[in-house]
C-alpha cells in the first residue's frame, strides 16, 4: 500500500536563521505518526544544517535540484555526490520553474534522473501542462510526452525510486487550483500510462503527488481522491501552521 507523502518545496525563501526557526516550529507542530511521509526542501545553503537539525525526527530533507554531471567545471552547480555526502537522499527534478526559467529540456531532465538513480537517490519528478495546453485540449499529450521522455527509459526496478508530482503550471503560485476531480483525472491517467508501459504492480506502488496552490482549505478533498498520494507544496510550506494542517489532511 502506498504511503501518503507531503513535501514542502521552499524555493528561494528562508535565510539560515529563518530556516531553523521554521524547522523548530515544524518539529513542535507536525504529527509524529509515520503514515504520512514529510519532506522539506530548503535552499542549498541550508541543506546540511537542516539534515543535522532534523536528525532523530520523522522529517526528511530533499534538494530542489542537482546537476546531471558527476563533477567538473560547472560553476554554481551541485552534484549528486555532494548531496549524498551531507545526508540528502532525495531530489526534486523537473519543476516547471526549472523547465521555464532555466530552459531544462526533457533530455536534460532524463540525464538528471539517471545520475540521481546511479547515486541511489530518490527522485521527485515534476510534470504538468501550461494553461494553453489545457485550453487546446492537449494536456494529456503533454503529460504523456513528459513521462515518456523523462522517465520511461527506466527499468521497473529504477521506477521504485521515483515519486511523480503532477503540477499544472497554471495552478502554481496563481491561487488557481485544479478541482479534486481534475486532479484525480490526471493522476489516474498518469497511473494508467505507467501500467501500460510497465505493469500494474509498478503503477500501484508509485506515489503520485499533486502540486499547485494546495492550502489547508482544499487539501483534504484533493488528498481523498484514490490516485492522489499527497502533495508537493509551495507557498503554504513556508508557514508552519499551514503546512501542518496540510500534512494532517493527508492522514
């Protein structure tokens, strides 16, 4: 049976002191049960200290990105080996902001996935359509292509280390949210395509998260859908009470 996962993507927010203040609040307020896996993704500058700060808690730490190369003359970049060396075993790859602002292609993202898996990391792989794709009724094709180009070269065994985050681009940071029915439609489609490519066991075991303006007021209804296994949370993850309420909604 799939566990629920709620991950907070902090993006380019929170200084060192602010990071630790928020972590202290989360340690105090988050439920202690293990039925819901909780992950936070602070900025690179705060990853090592966050790992140490959360030692002995149920809260895990993820990176927001990594480079596909093992190392080399890539100024400003971070490798999988560097992340592993500080105790970070999970990485977000393919977020729409990386695709849009930094022009990361499906081929680059597939390389990043391969590198992360070589280092035994777990990947939260983001996919999602833009508003024009939905309006043009092309959103299923967009999602299928992102799955095919980014993940479907992997083996069944490798897919066990993948978490998928479906994030409609039109709902990220806009206040707009896919309806629970729209989220379920897309998650069911993603699971169906995974079963078609691999088999029912792989499809049933993979966690598919929803992201896009999730907040305490809508999390319970979204998370209650049979193919929605939790959320990748943006803005609400920066407020301890909101993030705690969203985690509680996954129980």
